[in-house]
C-alpha cells in the first residue's frame, strides 16, 4: 500500500512568483512519484477570490501530479485526518504549525510532524533590527523567536534550507531534530548573445529584504557603476513591486513586475545582482541565476548557505564601493567572467539539481523510522483544547477543523 503524506501551507505553491514556493512545488513533484499526497491550503479560497481566475492553474499543477488539493474554507483538517492515516505531515512555516501541529498530534499521534521553516524568521528579523536599530523591529524579532522555537521544539523534525539556519536553531534547543533540505534548481545554460551592459535583479516584493535591496542598489551602488560604465542598464524583475520600487524606474532602470518566466531576462542579462542587507535561509534568486549561467554579485547575507566562494563561483561584496567595483570588474574582464560562469553552473549541478535534492528528501523520510514520535505534553494539549473550547464559544478562535 502506498504511504500517505499530508502537506499544510498557507496557499498552493505560487511556483513562478516566489523561490520558496518553487522549492515546495519541486519537492511535491519529487514525492508525488512515490507517495499519495494530500495538500491542504489554509488560505487559498480567500487568496484566489481576490485575484484573477488564472490562479486556478496553480491548483491544476498540483492535481496534474496526482495530488489531492483541499482549501481551508471548503474542507476541515479534521475531516481529512478522519479519512486518511498519514506517515508524516509537512507544515510550511512556523505559524501554520502553531495552528495545525496540535490537531495532528491529537488526532493522529503516530503521524510524524515535520515543520519546514523555509527560512528562520526571527533570524531574518533580528538582522533587520541590526540594520535599522528600530526598537519595534527588535521586539518583533524577540517575540517571533519565542514562537518559532516553541513550535519547532514540539515537532518531530524541523527542516531548514541552510546549515547556518540549522545551527541557529540547535543552539537554542540542542535536542531539536533538524535536517537540511536546500533549494532546487534546474540547470538551464544560456543561449544566444547577452546584453553586455545589462544587469538584472529577480525577486518577489512581498519579501521586505528585496525592497530594501533595490533601494540600496539604485541609490548607493548603481550611480558608482554608471560613472565607469555610463551605458549600463538595470532591470528589476519580480511580482508585486511596491510604490517605492516602482519609483526607481527611469531611462536606465526598468521595473517589470510579474513575468511568466524569468529565463529570458536571465539569459539576456550579463550580470545578476542580489544586494541583500538582511535575510535568512537560502536565496533562490542566486541559485536561479547561477543555474542559468549568469554570474552573480551578492552580499555575505545573500551568499549564505550555498557553499559559495568569493571570486571562484560568485562575487561577495558588503559595501557600496566593493559591490560596484565587483560589477565593473566582471563587466570588463572576459576571462574572469567566463570562469565565474563556468564554476557557477558546475556548483549548481553538484549540489542543487532535482536529482540531488530528491535523494536528500528520500533519505530524510527514510530516517523518520529511527525517530520516536513526540507525544504532545499534557500542558500543551490542555492549553490547546481550552483555547479550542473558548474559541468555539466566543467565535473568535479557529475551530479544531
């Protein structure tokens, strides 16, 4: 009998809009070949109503893999758990686990609960505070840390995308079972002629670090590049650009908004930049560019977790001066450019292809048998059931479904 897996997430994967969603969709694609999968999208019905009918294609993409898809507003998690017995339940993001981990633990105590961090939120928020020194950012980081560590400690297994994220979590709780499952990238070598003076950035703008990165690049870095290479052009590609990003558009900066495929932009541009000043996890924009044979200039934050080496398969620069110098050097030195390009493609082939990451996820699932399923503590169970009862009465907390 085919084993069953349950995935619970805020929405179905928007695989052409967010790198984390592309990772999730690729994982689902890999696992659908060996497991029967149920996918529960907590907020999808509300999300889809607010957008065009083209959102149906994301649902159909899952159904075409043989995955059963349900929406939080049309079916309860209770009815799903009543109908099927699961080997493991994957929960995307800690805030989803806060709601659904107790439900699974109570209704199916033998089911392993795996929380996929996607990135460690409190680490990203703390790094934002280090940049802004805003007391509100520090408060949010500290509160988020308490919430994250609490729910991760109740899970049977926690997934991070980088070793750095894993070490941060295990420093907080050495007993936490953590495994690393990185981003996944198809290698798509460049074709045709590149635009020698074109730089590109790819990233969705629902992610605040990307907004900060574009303002920083256009205000502090791009003018330095233009002093040496006045014909340089910069294209900003990504969904939902806010007004402050749209305002960066001018004769030599183009803001595209959402595009159905980033490949034409990555194949046309000469260099990809990722000037991230804060963040956590693995940056999909960097792996994607490298997989397309596009040399990348990024920061230490951007390069984190990918095993990259400065001036070998990437350029790493943390100040406006060094960042602009790196872009200029790559544009003017053909031998250096070609070496970075070749090494970038090789690094992706060795570490991040679907075949390599597929073997990692299969290994993680096989190792579950060696882990004891955590029983929900009496205190946590009582607290949850009390919240449920009060919520049912007051109509202001989510029901057990």
